[in-house]
């Protein structure tokens, strides 16, 4: 029985990783494919509603694929508390985008490499970014639960998720010419990947906690680059 369970868990893990890699790759290719169609030179800025809808579809699709995995781990119901927390998170994120971001210092690019689009982010940029974050959170949660299903200790799950999630972000090098951007996000993703399993596997509302940390990183990073590249 134990051998059968282990084999089933391994097949589920292989399937999960394949779906994650496929969804990540195809969604990224689709993003760039939509830019000329939507006439969006700076994607999220120029077509925020379209890209929010696009990543909303991806988030719903991968959640549907992994729904049984999530149900096996715990309760997925939208309780009043969870709805209130989600609403508060959305308000905080929107408040940053609408009221804080426009008041940050104006930036001036001073490096030789072309800046990535996050450098040009306006308030509307953060609408599709929030939905993309949700999409990524579903993927990382599926990976954590698939690894945990093998019976691994949490620290081993954390190590593997850190390596895989950081590795997924390293593929940004194929899309963006800026090594600082790729390095920064790969390191952040690795650290975040190491932290997420401890929260998801040990906290009842772990998904909401990790979602808030993920969104909070983009807020902090945005503030940091505004001051780091502030026009003199």
C-alpha cells in the first residue's frame, strides 16, 4: 500500500510540475503575443483590463486543474473572514497604486541596459499585476502540496520549492535584456519559495498570508526603485 501511495504521489508531482511549467511558459508567450494585438507597447500600462482578464482566465484554469489537490489539503470555502481579508488586501493594493505611487519621486534611467516595463509602471499597471500574482500563487501552492504529498519534511519541501520557483523566474532572462532585473527577481523568488511552504502547510489561512507577502513585495520593490532611480 505504501509503495502504491508513493508511486501515486510521484506521478502527481510530475504532473503538477509539467502543468506549472506549461502554464508559466504558455502564459508568458501569450503575454508577448498579445502586445502587438492590443497595441500595448508597455503591456500592463497600455492594456490593463485586457491583461487582468487574461491572467484571470489563467488563474481560474490552473485552480480548476489543481482543485482536487487543494481540497485534499484543507478547506477552500470563502468564509466571511477570508472575503474581508481579500477585500482589505485589494483596497490596500489599490490605495498604493492610486494614491502612493503617483507621489513617489520621478525616475530617471541611468544604466546602459534597457529598463523593463516595471520601471514605467503607472497606477493601472497594478490591476493586471494583482491578478498575475494570484495566478502565480495558485501555481506555487499546487507545487507545495504536491511535494508535501510525498511525505517530505517541511524543510525539504521549502528547499525544493525555493530551487524550482527561483528557477522559473530565472527564465525571465529569455524575455528581458536587463540582468539586474532577472537577478533581483530570481533571488526574491528563491527566498519566497523557501518561506511559502512553512506558511501554507502550517497556517489555516496560509494562502492569504503568502498572497499578501507576494503583493507586498511588489509594493516595496516599486517604492525602492523610485528612490534608487530618482531624477536628480
